[in-house]
C-alpha cells in the first residue's frame, strides 16, 4: 500500500477548502493508498495559525525523513497559503517525494498578476514547476495555470459534495432566498443587499438568509438604517446540519461572485435541488448552464440579480425544473465517489499503477 500525506487546513476550519478535504477523506475508499491528513493552517488569531503551521511542518518533516511518504497531496490557494505550502513542497522534493498540487485559490489570478512583482512571480512559477501533477477545478483554471507554466501536467477534478435525500426538500413559506459563504465583495454580498428592495417590492414577505463569516460587521452597518432590515437574517457560520436544514427550505440560492474556484456552497445548494442564481466566473460555467441548471447573471449587475430572483420566485415550475436538473448534474458529475476515483487515477499515474 502506498502512503499519501494530505497537507491542508484543519478539517474543522471554516471555508470551502476544508469542506473539500473533509469530503475526500470521508469518502476515501481506495485500498491501494492510505491517506494521512496534516493540518498546516487553522482558524483563529495569528499566533494560533503560526503554531499550527510549525506543528504541521515538524510532523511532516519527521514522516518525510523517515521515508514513509510516497505522495504529498498539497491543497493551496493564494497569498499566505501559497507561500506557506511552498516550504512543504520544497521539502518534499528534497526527500524525493512525488508532489500533487490541488489548486483552490479563487483570486490566484489577482494574486499573481496584480499583487506580485517580477520576483514574486518568478517564485510562484518556480514552485508550480515542482508539482508532478496539478489538480485544477475546471478547464478555465487549467488554461490559466498553463499560461504561467506550460510544462505542468494537469488533472481536472471538480469539487464534490454529498447528495442529500430528496425527502429533505421542503420549501419554506414565506420564501427564503439564501447565500452561503464568506460575506464580502468577492462573493457579491453587497450586490445582493442592493437587490433586496427591488425583490421585496414584488415579494413583500421574502426573507434573505446569509450564512457565513467575513464582513459581518460591515453588513450589519449597511442594514442599520434601512426599513427592510428585519427581512435579512445573518446566521453566522453554519455547521453541516444547519446548512442542510437551511438549503432544504430555500426557494432560491444566490451567489453573484466576482471570482471563484468552484464554490462548494453552490454545489451543495444544487445537490439539495435548489434553483440557483450565480455568475459565470471561475469553474461555475462548468456547473451552471443558463436556464438549464440555474440562472447566470453578470457580476455587479444588481438589476439583473434582482430580476433573476423575482423570476424564480414567480415561477415555481421553473424553480422545480432548474432544481431537479441541478441535482441530477451533481449526482452524475460531482459525486464524492467520482472525485475519489479521479484522485486515485492521479496517484496511479505517479506510482506506476496506471493501466
């Protein structure tokens, strides 16, 4: 049996990356590879994050030096995550360990092109060249990384989610419009808030539920002076059960992001059979086809966002059709079993088991 160490964030952390790692580990079924998870990042104050990173580095160094690691599976995003993981990647190469990168950074393009000067860009490209295989979430992301480093070898493996029982579906009355994720501009939170008055002018009883952390205080500040603030609920970060309960009652899920990898929250909403309104950024176009598995709107187009929400609230048949199509797509293409099989195929190609 080959031994894999998966390097990523703590599994109880908030965010999509930890959800992806947890889903993979819980769904792991291969008898050819044992997978051990080591956290290199956690939520909390800077000192806690530092201790987590140092502890992860020491644990991984001990395993690598003992020669008991065949493959390092490194989950990374942008900025501090990338620089931190660079140390683990270079250590792996020093010990002759095969390295699989797993790219999640929704803003990696901004990180590389706008935030990094020539020296940092050279470092990023040098680290990318260390990967024996780079897992990306969509063909669009493959094209981006290939533009940075043409000699990379890729595997396109979308994020996966579990499919809940259809019997859970029970839309609430009055209608619930939901958004899950880190509140802030990137996820389109403020665009949703701007759309609320137009929606409730036509659907006066609709409520908007925001589940997530991030710019919560700024959202509260914006709500403080508006007459419709009681129709907006800030739920904080939700655990899996609370998330499932909310999505089972939701009529419309909205995620008008400006940048994305492949948002787990969107996949989870579709798995629950919820009609979605989202934007064609990152890997989303691989999942949402306009008017077939959801409605697509341009980032920042508040009027269109409001119109799409109203269109779905006013058309139960369309809501049902989009929800069913979305759930069927998740079941066929984004299941945990399919993702695990694709990851095993990557490992096989590096260990000589392929074919």
